[in-house]
C-alpha cells in the first residue's frame, strides 16, 4: 500500500478514537456515527491478510469476540427473534472494537495519554454543562434537588455517568502518580481543580455503586500516597479534604447519603414487592433471574427470550411494578447467565478476570481500575444491555488490551 495512504488511514483512525473517547460522556447519537466512520476507515484501508496475522498472536481477541458470537448462537433457540436481533445490534460493539483495535497499529504513550485527556475533557465538559443547567433550574425554582440525581444528569442515567467519571478520576490519579514528570504546570492545576469537582459531582449523582467506586478510588489513592510515595502530608490533606467535602454535602444535600442508608436497611430487612425504589427492585429481581438460571443452566433461555421470561416470572410472582417496567435482571452476570447459560456466563467472567490478571501483572493500573469499575457496576446493573454501558465497556476494554502501551 502507498505509504501516504497508510499514513492517512492511521491518522484518521487516531482522530476517530479521540473523538469517540471525547463524545462518550456527551452524545449518545454521535457515537454510532463515529463508530461507522471508524469501521469504514478500517475497511477502506484494506491489508486484511496482515490484519488477520495480527489476530493470530492475540488470544484475548477470541475471548472477547466469543461472548458476542454466543449471543448470535442464542438466537437459534429463541422464539422472540425481533428482540434478539435488537439485542445483538445493541451489542455489536462487542465484536467491532476487539476486531478493529487488535488489527490496528498500537498507540505510543503520548497517543494513549491524549486519548485519556480527550475522555477526561469530555467528562469535564459534560459535568460543566450539567452544573450550568442545574444552576439555571435552581435560580428559577430554588429547589436544591436540581443538583441531584436525574435532575443533574442530562446526558446519561446517573449510574452510567458516575461510571464514566470514576474512570476519568482514575486516569487523572494515574497521571498525577505515574506520569508526573511529563505534566506541565497547566496540567497540574487543571487536575487539582477537576479531581475535587468531579468527585463532588459523583456524590451529587446519587448513584450508589458510583459512590462505592469513588470511595474505592480515593482510598487506594490515599494508601498509595502513604505507603508507596511516603507523602504523608499530601495523604493527610487528601483525607481531610474528602471528609470536609462529604460532611458539607451531607449538610447541604442529605438525600445523597440517606439513599445509601436506605439501601443498607432494605438489604437487611423485609421489602414489599410493589415498592419502586431501586434497591427494592433489585432485591426482588435477582431471585427471579436465579430461578430462570436453575431451569436453564447450560445454554439459558436464548438471546431473544430473556426479556419475555423475566416478565412471565414477574407476573407469576405478582411483581406488577417490575412487569410493567419490563425490568432486566439488574445484574449483568445474572442477565448473561439466564440468557446464555453457563457458557455465556463463563465467557463474560473470563472477559473480565483474564484482563484483570494481565493488568495486575503488567502494572496497567488504569486498566485495572476500569475493570474494577465494570465489575462493581455489573453487580447492580445489566450494563451490557444498553448503549451507554456496552459501548463504554467494549471501547475501553479493547483499547486497554490492544492499543494501550502503558
């Protein structure tokens, strides 16, 4: 191939990856278009023999792609083909990103850091827009709830937005701790402002797993400062700052912490099936998914029939609220197990655990945080059933595995 043509495709590919990372927190409509352009660039570039040779030496490609292929196989024993086709369309990025990223040129460190920067800028832009909108609403109504939960998050459901921001925080802590020599004064000041702002924003989003993820990140950052870098003063400042922020927010917006306390009380006590609070729902949905798994342990009920089976079980148990809202399993591990059986479940677990082990062995710390965030959110959300979750997972999981040279 003409070197100039190859260089053009590589540059366009890099630009599109930057745009996707920036747009993820900001626009659900723009992302599919950017993915289509990425695929078209890959196809027009050609060199398919060379690309296939690269795949042969990357065993994780097969693991990631197999999970998607299992959904296609699940169509063969599904009755509801219409929903099954919708599901495999939603999950198409599970096939696209592993194939594209594994067959493309690996990024050098500066390119990786630029992708990180692009994503952080996208999250920060989304946060500023949300805060501006909430400030305007508050000026009109005087209602502090304008800065909380769904009223605050205008681009994504709060759970998914918190997931994005927690990864952005992980990226910034990584840069502060591991890439500090390459940071300019501007970068240090920017991150000094963005880390507390984004942390406060996660708290205001009121997403319970988001709060747990944030606490995990801050605790690890605190321990790293103390135990690895021996910077006791900075560690103490981080701890005091976090406590001051939490205390202030508990006074200004007590609802945020009441939801956490409420969730704990629900887990420990009895609940009414008709209750609509999210923790109530999960406590009732999980056993339903477990029943489907017991009845179909090997291959599940099929890609297209999982939704219908859940609704039928809700009706049988008189869970009218869950049936009316057509709730999924609210746990990706249970969702995949019920739909695809033990085979699908093991592929999903393998797609998280195998990279987790690799990220620890190769000290790819941002990848490690990403996988922990995904695993935590998968415990309470079926994150691969919606665009905001599946594209986020497929894009960054493939990026860290195949393109990142961290």
